[in-house]
């Protein structure tokens, strides 16, 4: 049921910001070496507070539609306002507007109306200063936030639910925050539960923005997944809650024989194993960087991460490719390079990619749906009871060649779709297995199929890591000349349903 409470001066709501002020927030923002993450967060908070004040400003002054609190956690945990509001947990928006710590003169870049950029002087009120030091006592901060919200809700039981915005760049250093997050998530007014938003500040220069992910599988690391799962709230139980799709996934990888791990130029996503994880949608991808181009592994990594965040489909495709290409160029050009490397960068990197999306069915006895996207010769195979059900985009080992159509990092910036994108969809059943493979291992697989043998048992029995059998199994294939010497990546996905 949607929220419906009216926000007014007699029935205000509140915003509570939880700001990570640990030592790592003193690190530089990716692509902005002279700007700390703490500075960027402080600017964002001050601009947001400024906008809230402006939204509530009328002829007679600032109307108190909102109350606001800022909690910082690092060396200490507590209210983080500066100036006259220091030490206060929640203050009215009129107090915010009338009592900034100071007002600074700053410059802002503006369109000059003639196709250029001009700098304009502005006045910027400051309520919150950048701080970075100590650990990340997230559990303690969440406990304080819960106490503040409980007191607010006791006095404003009919309000539009409070909004909590947490900004952090890492994981809690004072324990698992899951229970504390649930304590906040379960608070409610008569209109509904508290609304919680997480902003995870990445230090990865190759990271692409993720907005409102559908599941934790789209997130890049365990701390981000913990935040997502801890706050996820399903207001009504559906049949899917009693019968979730369960998926396990494991990646296997190896560089060319004779090469170092650092020379591996394939990529895969997710980068960590899934062990009987539950969700209604899962995304997987394998990318194969073209060896003859430079920085191809970086490009392949960007592509698979973008796919697993839902950024390479539909209306997101072209804007995402433009963004990824700009980011790739900025990243590889960050340091001086010899002339020959400049020539390789000018030509760009190329990669193949295959991506798979699994969707749960709406009824317990129905098959689920899957769809896949491919550019190039990396493949996805669907196996059911040791039989090959689907092979995409290549169906026969004879179709592999030395010049597949690939996706480039310096492609055209016009509005036309990239060439060579193929899509397919199908249905899955409980017990099915999917394998995403880069080209060399995919060619071996289809050669085995052509010879009347589907190696389902071999693939099912593969184990990763130093104690696993994957490396020795692959070495045997190479020694017997059954597979050409290339980077190898396999992602094994197995479906079961409780």
C-alpha cells in the first residue's frame, strides 16, 4: 500500500543522515586525486540541506515541514552539525535555514550561453564539515539513529515515515550491522515503515553508478550487499516468499599457459561465489578481452559489471556505452605513456561479452524465464539432465573463427545501436544448469558435443582454488591439444527451488 500521509507544519516528517567519517573517507575520490571523499560528501550534504531550506521558504520565512538530523561516525559517534546547531540530534528546517555555521564564497561553472563555460560566484551556506578519522562504528551509529527515530515517532505517530540516508565507503568495524539495520527498518508510523536509502561511495576507478538495484547480486562487494539485504523490506508476503528460486554460481578462471595472472584479460560477474542464494532475478556475465588490443581486460571488466547492473539493455544501452567508453579512456590515460601505447589506446580495446538473466516464475509449478545477450563468441549453454537444451550465440564448433565481431571501447558516439548484439530467451526448470564460457573453452565444449559427448559430469565436478581440480583438468586439455591456448573463463550456474 503506498504512503499517503500529508506533510505539513502540523504533521511534519524528518530526514536523518548517517555519515561515515572513518579514516578511509580521507582517501581521494576516483578520477579526482585532489578531492577527498569526505569533502565530496560534505558538499553533497550541504547542498541538500540548502535545497530543503529553499523548498520550505515562503514570504514570511521558512516553514517547518521537515526536521533534520546529521549523525557522524568515525573517531566518535554523535550529532555532526557545525556552528550553532552543534550537538543537536534533530532540528527544524527553519533552524537549519537561519543558523548555518558560516556562508562561504565559492565559484560554480555555468553555461555562458554561447557554447562555453563561465565561472559564477555563489554564496554557499555550510552546516556540515568534512571529517575523516578512526574506524567505522556503524552499529553504534545505527543504535543512536534508532533511538532518535523512536522518540520522533512517539511524538509524530501519524507522520509521513522518516527518511534515513546512510552514506559510507566501507564495512562496519564494530560488528555485523544486520540486526541494527533491521531495528531501523521495522520502525513505522501509522502511514508505513521508515524509508532507508544507502549511498555506497566506491574507491574503484572502474566502478559504474548503480541506482536502485533490484537485488544484491548487482552490487560489487560484500559490504554493499550487507547494506542492501539488511534494509530490504517486503511489505506484503507473496507466494514467491515461500518458494524462492535458489541459485548457486561458481566461476573458474585461468590465464594462457605461460602467462602470469596479471596477464589474464577475461572478466566475469559476479566476482564472488553464490551459494544457494535466494532472489527473483539473477544476472551473470563473461567478457573476453581481445589479446591483440591494449587494456582489453579493463574494458571486459567494465562491460560485465555494467551488464550485471542492468546497464546494457534497452534504453540504458547507448548511454551506458558512452559512459563506459569515456571512463575507460580516462582511466587508461591517467598516466603518461610511450607513443606506441598511445597508438594502441587511440585504436581502443575490444571484447566479447555474453550475459544471462534468470527470472523466477510467478507460480510454483511453472518454468522460469531466462534471457541472454551476446556480442562476439563467448557463449552460454543450458543443460538439463545431461542434455544440451540451448546454445547461444554459437551452435557449432565450426562457427568459431579468428575475427569475431567485438565491442570496442572507442566505438562510434552516435545514436545507432552497436553492431552484432544478439538476444535470445528461453525457459528453465528446477535442476537445470547454465554455463557461461569464453571462446576457447566454449569451442572445446561444442567440439565434444559434435563428437557425441556432452561433458556435463566433468563440468559439474569442477572445483576452484588451489585445492580444486580445475587447473589440472584444464592443463590436461591443453596438453592433449583439445583446447587452444587462451585465457579461459567458465561460470557454472545451478538452479534449484525449495
